[in-house]
């Protein structure tokens, strides 16, 4: 009877110290590209890349902005200037994708722990580039409709307004998915979406029933509003990332302008066609509608931020907590205090989650502040300025935006001081 052969041990990943200089540079560049694409802000991206490069025995000086990266590498074991390599990478502005961010973080952790070689890491990261399926695209479109419906419910609008906002949100979601397949459409996406949402709202108000006109339009466009971008821009500016913060701020303002242009075109078109939309200010819904809207909004943002299914409860809890803290504390102590405290608690909770669970704190931080950001206030101020031609009313709305931004950023800054983040993610 033959003696069984001993099992062959699995091949261990090659130590990072044995990896070629070019391989280590390539891995850091790919990691930086993905963190940028998945919505990481400049200061967090630069901090994370610097730490990863140190673990790989590289000296790296990163420079990140919303549309690109400049990464300069050198080998600390070789004379200065002999091994310098600079990579300039042109990128599109990133979008929040929590599932891919979590997976990218997992791969980076495995590489740094010696559990995965660089070749395996490249393969694992390339596997993330699978295009979204038809089902996932339709789910994202549904998420737009759910978020618009939820925001209308949070504002306690009548059922007619909630229904119109939901239909507008769904149409915008389908338009966004269509634009993903038609890149040339992306440039004017916000203006077209606003034109469509405002036109539907004006037609309903003219021929069906009176509506809270501007509020319905804002609820319909809520996902396209750049409140998170505005918050990230001010956060980058306070972190002395001046060029990145300025560029992101300019991009956010441009998005608001495009949304305003689309809405204004619809309003002028209705005037030229002789439509007379009936406007009312009525918010009759009971408290339970707002409670249901919080749950619906939390679920919608879990979908829109593309969280992993296992993270849905965490994402939904973070989104609901941020809103409820700001809402109830704001009623007791004032809106700025509520927003500040909500941002502070969410930031600390996100950093604690990252340190204890070893997963990116963005899983809690991003959905936790999404319902605090000042996107709707910025668009409302622009619409007021266009419709009333009243600079004073527009300035008052802009001041409200500034107050929200200052409260939010103060909460984020102090939260990071109370409990630092893990590897900046």
C-alpha cells in the first residue's frame, strides 16, 4: 500500500521587500486612482497614500485635486534624485461607491499585512471594474425616486406633492442611467434633469392641482444637489488643501447654476405658453409620515451610495441618526447647534467604526451627513433670486447655506480631533 504524499503547502505571497520598485509604484498609483474614483476627499486620499507608500518602503509626495493626481516617488535606499519618478494622472471627478471603497481598503490591508502579493492585489482590484448590470442600474434609478419621495415626506408635503416628487425622481434616475451610456449627455445632465422635473411640476400645478412649486422641484432634484461636494470643498479649504478645495467649490457652484438654468428655462417656457401654475404652501402630514420618510430616505441613500448588502443596516442607521440628531437638537437649541452636534457624533462614530471594525469610516460618515448638507438651501436661494429678482432674498438664502456649512465643517473638524481616523479613510 503506497504512502500518501504530504500536502503541498500553499504558495505564500512574495514579501513586499522583494517586489520590484516599479511594481510598488504601480500598486500605489492604482490604489490612489481607485480611492479618488470612489469619492475620497483630497486630504484623506493624500494621507492614506502617504502611509501606504511608507509601508511599501517608498517616499511619495501626493497631490490630489477633483480631476487628477500627481504622485512623485523616490527610493529612500538610493541617492536623492537617482530614483525619482513622477506620475500625472487625469481623472474624472469621483463618485461615492461604498462597496468598492470597502473592497479596495480590504485589498490594501491584505497587501500591507503580507497576506496578498502585488499581483494578486492587482487582479482583485481589476475585478472591481465589472460594469453594473441592468438590474443594478434599475435599482439605482429606483433609489432616485425613493430619495425624492422621502425628502417630500420629510417636508410633510401633501400626498400629491409626494407623488409628483417621486415620479420626477424616478425619471431623473432613468436619465442618469441613460447618460452613463451616452457620455456626451453628461455635460448638460443637471440642466436637462432640472428642466424635466420643473416642467412636470408646472404641468401638474397648471392642469391637476395646486402644488408647493419650488419645494417639489427641490425635492425632485435632491440627489443631484451638490451639498456633499460643498461640504467637502470647505473641509478641504480648512485643511489647507486650497487648490483642491477651490476647484471642488467651483464645481459645486457650477452644478447649482446648471440646476438653476434648467429650472429657469421651464419657468420661462411656462410663461411663454400661457400656463398658470397654482402655487400653495400647505404641509398637512402627521408625524408618522415624517418617521416613515426617514426610513425610506435611509434605504434610498444606502442604494445610491452603492453600499454592500452587509453594510445596509449600518448605512441606514447612520443616515437616520444624522437626521434625527440634527432635527431634535435643532428644535431645542437651534438649527446650527443641531447640525454641529450631528456632524460631530457621526464623525466620531465613523472613526470609531473604522478603528474597531477595520473598515473605512466613510461607511458611516458619508451617509450620516448627507441629510445635513446645504444643497437644497443653495438651490432655493438661486430660485428665489431668479423668480423674485430680489438680491436681498438671495443673499439671505446664501447666508443660510454658509451657516449650515460652518456648522457642518466645525463638527467634522472637532470630531476628527476627538477621535482620529484610521489610515485617513
